[in-house]
C-alpha cells in the first residue's frame, strides 16, 4: 500500500547540500523530509568521495613519511600493506560521519525516506523503494548531486575504474593509468603510488589540475616528476581489454606507443544528476549542460522549487553545496539570503597541497 506524507519542504538528495538544507529548514520551524537512494546520508562526499579519499590519503602518507625518516637517521622496516585493514579504516571514518548525520536528522525530526524520488506534479513526488510513498510538499529543494563521466571508448571490463572503484581498494595494480589530471586523478595517483603502483597520468590540457593556474601547479609537477609519468596535451584514443591488461593507445605530440595497464581510472569529470527526476513535470529550466538554472537565491523558474550543489552552475564542491543549501532553506523560510560568491575556495590534497579560489 502506498503511503502519503505532507511536508513544508521536500529535499531530494542527502548529500552535504541536501542535509544542510534540510537541517536549516527544520531549525527555522519547517516540517522537512529528505529523500535519499542510499541507506545512509552524506551523498557522494561522505560515502564515496571526499571523506574516504582523505582517509586513504592520510593513511598512505605515513608510508611516505617513513621513507623520509631515513634521511634523518630513522630507519623503518619495509611497510606491509594489509588492504583489508586499510578498507576497514576507511569505512570506519565513513561510518562515524554517517552515524553523526543521522543523529542530527533525528534530533531535528527530519523525516528520512530511502528510495528514488521523482516529481509527478508541481507539488508531489513519488519515492520508489522498499515501500512506495507519495510526498506532498509546499516547497522542494533538488540536491541530487553528480556522477562520474565515462568514456565511450572504454570497454566494459572490471579493470576500467571510476573514482568509486578506485576508493574501493580491491587491489593494487602494478600499472595504473589515470585518464584526467584533475583533483580526483591526482589524489588517487598519490594514494596508489604510495601503495606501490606505477602511475601514468594523461591530461588533455597543457598542465595537470587545469582548474588551477599553471604557475600554482608547477611545484606539484616538479615534486611528482620522479613519481609519475605525466602526459599533458595527450588524448587516449583507444582501449582494448586483453588478458595481459588494458591496451591503451594515445594521441599527442609526445604520446607514447600503445601500452598495457593493469587498471585504468577514468577521472575526466562529473555530470549533474538531472535525468529521471521528472523535472518536466515541474517545468524547471535546464541549461545546455543539463544543469538546473537558478537565481542568486537558488530559486528555479518555478517559484517554490529550489536547486543546489552539483546540479547547478559552478564548481562541484561540497562546501559550495552546503552554503547553497543554507541559502535555499532560508529563502523558503522567508529570510532574505543570497549567494554572491566573491571566491569559492578549492583544495587539492596532494603533496604539496594546493589551494586556490574560483
């Protein structure tokens, strides 16, 4: 039997933007429900993004620090990598945070619905999960996040990874190709290099982390010159799955000959999750990149519907989504709140770490 609930605010998506919006709206006296397909809140960032990557970066940095000790007269034995224990460490950090977020939702009496949400009219949506539910709302906040972009040339093979696969740490490939020299690619390069992988990074632009200024990235390029093979202004043109590995062909002025890799991480960016939401039922306008159009109050062209985070214009960053969620909730509650960013900070947790604003 389909159940029905009625709320002031329905938040579609339980990531940093979504749960921040839900908590702020609840704090301002509104009844709120949050719809999330995962069984935990936190979205990509907490479950398969920012948090697990930082846990792994910290853990593997200990290997590098131990090596540096030799120059100071402190020698350690060769590190032994227990992948199972490393995965448990990573998951323990995720569990700590998801448990905390769940507690914050409960304290605010935010109703949690697990399942896939889809709008069916301007004031209703259905949630398909273990039990189907109908949500009637006065206002909605769309915070469905983004997904990794795949490559059409990539074969359907378990050795082709996205960022979630890389964070799963199922194996340590001897030869790892990373397609895309952005933040995700560079952070995963650092983790797997510390664990013993031979890393090759391919970037189509003229420098790694192209979202940052070239002069800012130069210290990182120098520091990793002996650790990674970095191919800038280079494209991957073909991938063939073979018993000996993934055979990859390249194109570019300094492109190498076709080479075998034990795994290929595709880290060429992310795309907004705006499909299959029933946005046509709302009449919400999208831009050419499939992002929801909003004003400086995070309001769509449909007055009672707001959108935040990776599905709107701007860098796909958790702290940006969090701030936008607060603004959306405050406007729904009748407060005068606008998003006027002079600069949005961005950080790459590489060695050395880089920070800049966009």
